[in-house]
C-alpha cells in the first residue's frame, strides 16, 4: 500500500475516488478532504442521522472526533466506529458518550457488564 500511496503523491484520495467510482456512487457523494474535526464545523447541529468515524485510533483523537461530531447528530441518530478493541477507541468513546448510549456489537473483547453473556 505504501508504494501505491507514493505513486499517488502520498494521498489515499485517488484510491477512495476509484473505489467509489467502481461502486457506482461517486456522483452521489461529496468528498470533504479535511481533518475530521475541521470538517465537522461545516455541519449544523443535529443535522445528520449517521456518522461513521474511522480516523486515528489513539485516545486523544477519538475523544476529539466524538466531541466534534456528537452535537451534529440528531437525537436518535447514530455515531458509528470500528476497532473497539483498541484501548484508545474504547476509552475515548466511553469518556465522551454516556455508557448507556454505547453499544458494542463485536469488539472481540469480553467486558464485564458491557458485552458479557
Ligand atoms: C483506520 S484508517 C481508516 C481508513 C479508511 N476507513 C479505509 O477503510 O480505508 C484511518 C484513516 O484516517 C485518517 N485520519 C487520521 N486522523 C484523521 C483526522 N483527524 N481526520 C481525517 N482523517 C484522519 C488516516 O490518515 C487514515 O487514512
């Protein structure tokens, strides 16, 4: 992948565009090539139903991402992410979202009181 990125000037954007083109949805999406926290500023509060966060997985980044997007999602909407088995993802999420609002579907972790059973 590193070699491919170098051939595209170090950017993953051309790969993303190609994947969206292949999937037939490139003309239906708007790409915002900005850091996630910056991109969040262009969305009105409670204006989106769903956001998938899959950026940096360290604690501080996850916390900042969730803080930036949580107010943008309508009540009843969804903030999704992956890699909940990463400590930074888990702690950053639980620190910014009330525990009762977090649902872990499959982290690969067994957490007492969270996904045991
Ligand atoms: C875990 S990877 C996910 C990649 C992507 N979801 C995919 O499937 O190809 C994280 C990606 O987010 C980017 N990233 C990290 N921090 C970011 C931020 N604050 N804003 C936007 N993108 C970020 C990284 O450069 C990397 O490409």
